[in-house]
C-alpha cells in the first residue's frame, strides 16, 4: 500500500498548461523516486482518469471545479489506499478548495475557500465547517500559480520537495518575526511560545523595502494585515498602514527551505496574478524563492491585540510541532486537533479559523531531523514506516475525540432573548463597540457526540452571541485603506454571560 498519494486532475493540468503536462509528470516521477530513497512509497492518482477511479470504486471527476466530485474522489482514495499523506497537486484551478459557509457572517467574507474537508472523513454533504471538525487526515497542497500558462512554478515546487533534506533544529530556531505595531504584545507572546525568546520587528518602523535584508532566517512568523487580491502585507500604528512586506521583498531576501506561518488576512489566497498587475501573491513568491512550507489563511483572519487567540494559536501550534520533529503535514494535523480540543469551538471565529488556514507544502517533509521520534534511532531496529502508521491510528482517534468533545454554533436564534442581548450590548460598549441592533446575532450551541450528551444530561442550554463591527479607516495621504473589523463573542448559559472574547481583524 502507498504511504503518500499525489492527487491531481491531469485533464485540468493539460488544459491549464497545454503542452506542459509531460514536464509536470516528469517532475512527479522524480519526486516519487526521491521518496523511494527516503523510504516512502508514493503514487500519483489522476482523479479525472475513469479507469483509475473505477478501481477505487468512485466516479471520475468530469469538471475541475466540481467540488463534490473532487471531495468524493479524495475520500475514495483515502478509504481504499489508506495513505499516511495526501498531497493536493497544484492550485484551486486544478484541485479546488471546497467552499464552506462563513460562520462569522457579516465580517466581510461571503464564504471560506478551504482544504479542511479533504482532511476529514465526513462526506461533502454540507458546507457547514463544523461538519469537518473531526480532522483525521494529513493533507497539504503543492501548488503552482493560479491561471499560469506555463508549469514552471509547479515543477519548481515538485523539484524542491524532491531534493529537500531536513536540517538541525537549531537552523530553524533563528527566526524573523514581524508584527503590526498595534499587536506587538500578542506577537511577543507567540514568539516566546515558539522560539523561547521575543525577537519581534514591528511595522512601523520596519517596512518595505528595507525589510528584505531581515529575511535570511529560515523561520518566518508574520502577524500583519493582509488584504484581498493584494501582494502586500501591512503594518499599523493608529490610522497609518505602511507596507510591511511585498512580494518583491520576499523574492529578494528569502533563503531556500524557509518555513512561514502567516496570520495575515488572505495570506494564503491563491489568486491569479493578473488580478494584481501580474504580481504574485506573497505565498507564491515565497515558494518561488525556494521556501519549503507556507501556512496561511484564504480569508479574513482574527487574533487578539495583547493576548493569543484564533490565528495566533493555530499558527504557533504548527510551527512548534514542525520544529519538534514532526513532518509538516503531521504538525498541521496536530495543530488543528489541538485547536479543536483546547478552544471553545462554539465560537464562530474559532470555527472560521479552523476552516480558513491551509498548508502549502509537501506534507511528508520533516524539517528538523535531530529531534522527534526518529532522531538517533537505529533504522535496523526501529521500523519507521510501522511507527508512522501507528501514529496515524492515534491521530485518527484524537481527531474524532476532539470533535466529539466540543461544542459548536448551531442554528441562528430568530427571536433572541432581549435580556441577553441588552447585557451583551452593554459589555460590547465597554469594549469600544457601538453595538447597534443589526450588529448582534445569536446562536444555539450544539455539540459533538460527547459534548451534546453532556449538555442534555445536565439540562444546560448554551448560546453564543456575536457582535461584528466594521470601521473603515480613512487613508492618510496615499496609504492603504483597511477596514478595522472588531468582533466580540459572548458565551451564555441560561441568558447569563459566562465568557467574552474580543477579536481584531488581521
């Protein structure tokens, strides 16, 4: 049985790259050969190939933008071949993101393009992201450039994965961290948690293009603003939003084999460069320079200003596990599971966070070779392949258990309690919200199997109340205008508030 499956749509690749399909398949063969030398059995599955999919008891994908067909195909691959790693090969114009409903409706995003359902055993019968909170599969995406006519970018990513060799942990502990100035306290906390020391650049004063001379370290942690279809990240001080980083800075200053975790809104949005004056998204620019892994969001993301929450946590969990000896894919799976297990998932912002972050990397690559379960072990004594499969069994159980033990936002309450809403409005105004009636919505709380049973047994009726407010910021001179989206989430038991959390748009 294969250890790793490369999932692609050759019909879509052929249409996208015209005569370039042969070169892509040649690079795939080189990666398969490299994996064999690393002890991995890797196989390519073409989800548009009727014969291949028939053997997997599934219909072939007839259209690359048919999300249901693509999810069904990946499910069939996982069920029949049970791989340790699933690699989505190329961008969403070849293997699509799956469109999920935005649980924080009203924050500016209509839907959430996501790879989360590919990492869950749940069938794609709903666009509700909570249905895929039992995250059990290791999934990553090796992407080219959306809309590209030539396969240069995807071939470069495949070659980078084929030749990659892990390094010592110390090589990745030297790091570059940058934060919008208003979030420096939150970013320092993340930096301490990941690297053991707070070495944070703030924007301002650190800004483009001078930032490029700071990009040599192999670990990058970015807590700045991002914007839709925009190849820049932005800092903030007051109403000033200077450019912190641009695609050109990344191309000029980044070293090969860099790992990036970016909290920024739209940090991993794989848009067509033609929409942005033919400038690559920052995530693609990183990969073009030889970066080996990029974790980022497809939509508007959130975090705290002084503490850690939402995107702050998911990104740091990923980096911590990757630097502790896990493969990129296992690090991301464990980060998702830890997030579900430790955060209040009845919070719509947390649900959105789980759905929106994607991994752009070959998930089988292990960045730190001198730590983790394989470090120093004798391969003549320890069967690494069997050990990995044993870990996967535990991770499947852990993912299901985390979801079963979590609460989730359920149906919107059409006639909410006036008492509760007035209480939440009063709390919100203390936190600087205008808290108009139209800004407030509330939801019943439901649960996974165990959580739901506990709610019923104790006769507890939980609710969650969401306050969303947009404040467009006028530009200073010719600066960027970025809306300040501010969210307050209140948790309630029998119309009594038990907890509040405040979020700021990244």
